[in-house]
C-alpha cells in the first residue's frame, strides 16, 4: 500500500544532515519514518510497515490513537506547562489513577524510565541511608549515572566508571539473591520480566522469594516496570502475575501514549522519606503529558487491551513455534525468540519486507507490537520472519 501523499523528505539528505547535526549515539535503521496509525507506520517514500517494535514498548495503544490525539490537542489549547511551583488538576488525577492501578500510595512524576529509576535509587538512599544496591545480571535500568550503576552490560558501564555500582547476581536464582543481600543492602531492583536482555520470565515464586529476602534483611524491593507496564504482558503490570507488592515501582514508556513521561510510586512508609526539596523536575507531570496519560489509560480500559495483549500474545507464540525456534519466551505481547540465525541480518531483511522488528542479541529477536495488533498483522509478521530465515 502506498500513501496518497509523498513526503518531501529525501532519505539520504536527511541522513547526511543527521550526521552533521546530531550526536551519533544511535545505530539507526535505514529508514525515515513520517507517519503512524495503529500498528502501522509509513516512511518518507510512502512505504508501509508493520511496527512490532512500538517505539520500544511505548505505543501500547498504537500510533496516534484518536482519543489520545484529541486529549493532547484539547489540553494544548488550554494549558501546556506551568512547572511544579503550582498545582494542576491532571497531575493529581493521574496520580490517583496510578495509585489505583498499582496498589501503591504516592507518585513522583518525571520524564523517562531512567529518571524514574534515578528517583527510586535516590528515595532508597533517603529512606534507608544505605548505598548498596543488588541487581540482576542482564538487567537494564537506564543510562543516567545512577541507573547505569544498576545496568549490567559492561559496554554501557565501562566508559563511565567510577559508578555507584550494584552487586549483580544471576536472575531467577533466589539462593544467589539471598547470599548477596545483607544488612547493608538498601534495595534490590528487579525487572519482573527482563526486557532488554531478550525477554526472560522468572520462575513462579522468584519474586515472592525476593520479597521475603528483602523483608528479612530490612532492604527495599524495587520493581522496574518501565517496559512491562500498562498491559504489555497481559496484566496491567507484570508484578500482578506473582501477587507481590514492591516498596517502589518505576514506570515510563507506555504511560503517556508516546509522549515522554515517567513515574516512580512508593508505599507510604517509604514515600514519606522524601521531603520538600529532596527531588524535583521542571517538566515532570505537566498538564499536557498528564492529559495524554489519562487518555491512554482510558483507551486501555475501554478497548480491553490488557486482555487483548494476553490473547494476541498467546496467538503470536503459537504461530512463532511453527518456525522451529530454539526457544520462545514471554508473556502477553512481550516475546523473545531465539533463532539459529544472525538476527541483525534478519532485522534488515524484515525491514525490506515492510516489517519492523528488534534484535536484543546476535540470535535473539524481541517482538513488542502495539496491543491493538490484529491476528492478520501477526500472521504477516510471522510469515516475513519465516521467509527472512
């Protein structure tokens, strides 16, 4: 399908200008995207793609959902920004909604996942007075200096040492976690499902064991649900599979329907450690992004996207099994696929065939499409992966 209009953007010219004007910190694919709707995007030449990356698990309600677009436009005509020197209604409404959804007591707003982790680590220091953090091998918690200390991949950490580095233990290993957590541990930070690592789901009981280990040692338990939140795994949050409540939870990505927003929520006994002036952000929880977040949450509810994620995720895994992969991992529409193939080449081949997918390792593909994806679209993507193999 070709769009009726053609962009005036010349791809090669744009790539040249990018190289001259922007820090070259990203490995980009050879495409300029100009429009999105639902689970589809279009490039500067009018070519259509099925998007199974979703802005890296951001566009859970799809690209440019009409309800979210309308909420943004309406709010943009009313009030865009005031700073946190003043009260705004949308921020309060969103905090109350997040409290209901997460079961936590108080929310702190920020602008990204890394910032939400930074806030969680800072709150831990304030609440416990302890600097030691225990994290999991393969973990990804962000690239700002504090979050980077809890991110496992050496290539991310090495150039920026010294850091306040976490003690890393194997994921999904309660005994290793127990051995690492001591009276000097401020917090354990875990992804309920490891995303950037390639979608690793822990065994039943692992998160409960982590909760008990933290309680026994007097340490806090932080769940990083930046990627797993807002229906991505077939539950509102991946923690809901285990029934475990953390002391702190970090959120971002899908929260505001594509606008940059993060949140850190905590239980009352922990949240009260933050006093006025202890932390802050100029843009955090602004009227515009809060309106987008409220609309996004309403779309997830109205269109039953949490249940849809569970159903479509099961269908996606069933179809992927027909390709004969080494392993399939995941919950809901968060799926990792290990293949006997060079997945970087596979990603490029899929791009040429009109499908956007993401490799998290040499032999691992991560599929994280919008939750509005259809069976026909899943069939198309599985077919393209099969052909590309």
